[in-house]
């Protein structure tokens, strides 16, 4: 009788930034036919993940999405929602906050991150702690071992995502040395979140082999260095088909009210004030703006939208690299829905 490994992946209850947890269930192939419905509910000790008290510690894992796991033989990644013992969504369950199932919203997340050297506690490629490499400038989309640090890790991750059927759309070296980005596109808020979390998990798995950590802090190095974001490109039918500048402006204006700004920043990542300073291709966290081809705006209207007769998408540039894509997508859907 054959065996298959099911790696259950979930988000813990730590705040302000959640981390991924996982454990593996080995099952008979007769009981698993390759569908998420074949994955049984499971449980874990929530008292060890800040999700339950010690005297009542069981939390449930509800499988919601299945991916091939190319990092192991005969293995799958099982993306899970966390439920309370009574079957209700746990307060840490960002996926359950998404009130949208028709897939009219499409999302493209640009996940920036820094390869972190555990021995020096600096970005990979930086000199010893307390010193800096040459200023940023030659690192963005760079080529060559002096500038493109850790390419073997990044390309191995890209290949793993493709093998897992994650819709990764590209990679590139970013502005700071040791900083990279990958892009994931999906139709539907929940599906987009599932794919980003699966890609993040595979990134950690690949980096583990090299003894490197994936640093998602939005400002991992203080000073004149770009921070790390997770720009959220989004569209719905109105944006994709209207052909009217006024529609784009109306949607952008929906993000302007103070309550909307407050709600967005609350779920757009911890320590994001260190990144959203108004410098390094960001707008200040205290302001809201939008504009065509403006990378210093809160929301950018891509020049391709104008060239395509005002049809396309918008880019919310405020989410930090450590933001939960489920919560970011939920906020965007709640802000835009109905137009």
C-alpha cells in the first residue's frame, strides 16, 4: 500500500505579525485521490501558537486548498483555515474575513522580501554588522555575483512554484542588495491569498536548505534603503471594461475617507510606518493620493491603463511585505464592491 504526505499549513495567532506553522500527516493512497476533499480535518495545540488557552487548547485545521509539494517526494501542501473547537472561524483566520466568492476581483501581488543571513543578522551580501555595501542603485534587476545575491535560491523557488501549479508570473532583484520580488496572480480574493501563502511557504522551505531566513519586515535596514512591500494590483469588471477615466477616479476616491485609510493601514502590515515615509517610492502613511504612473502615490494608475483606453487595473502600493494577503484582499473588496 502506497503512502502520501500531506503537509498541513496554517497561520498562527501571534500579533502583530503572524507566522506559518505546519505539520505532516501520512495517509494511505487508497484514502487520498488528489483532491482537497480527501484531506481530513485535523487539530493542533493552539496553546503553543497563541491561539488557545492551555486548559482548552484544541484548534481545528480545515483544509481549503491543495498544491503539489515539489520539495518532497509524494507530498502535497494543504492550506488550512484555523477554526475554534466548535467549528467557528478563529479570530486569527484572515481568510474567513473575505466576503466574496464570485471571483470578479482579480489580484496580482508583488511580494518583496530580503534574504537574511542568520550568522551576521544582515541582508545576504551585506558586510559584517554595522557596515554597509555600496549605496542602492546597481542592484535592481541586476546581473552578476557582485549585485544579484542568492539567485540560486530565488530561481529554485520560482521552479518550485511552477511545479506546484502556483501562478507565479515573474521574479526580479529589487533595489536593496539581498532584496528580491516575485509576483503571483489569481482570480478571486481567497484564491489569491491561498497562492501567496503557498508561495511564501515554499520560499521558506527552499531557503531552509541554504541556511537563509526570509525577512518580511517592511524596513529591515534603516537608512537610505528601500523598504519591502507587497503591492496589491486589483481589478473588477468595471475596471477591466469601463473605458472611462471617471470610473477609475471614483474607485480611487473610495479609498480616501479617513475611516477607509484607517481600516486599510490596520491590515496592511506591522511596522509599515517605517516604510511609508513619503520617500523611497512611497507616499506618507499620513496622506492619501493617486495618480497615473505615480510610484510615490498611495494608489498608482498604471500607464498601460491609459494607453488601453482606461481599461485595466489599479495598484495599491501601501501593503507591506509582511501583510496578510487575505486581509488586504478583503479590505479592497469591501472598499470597491458595488461599483
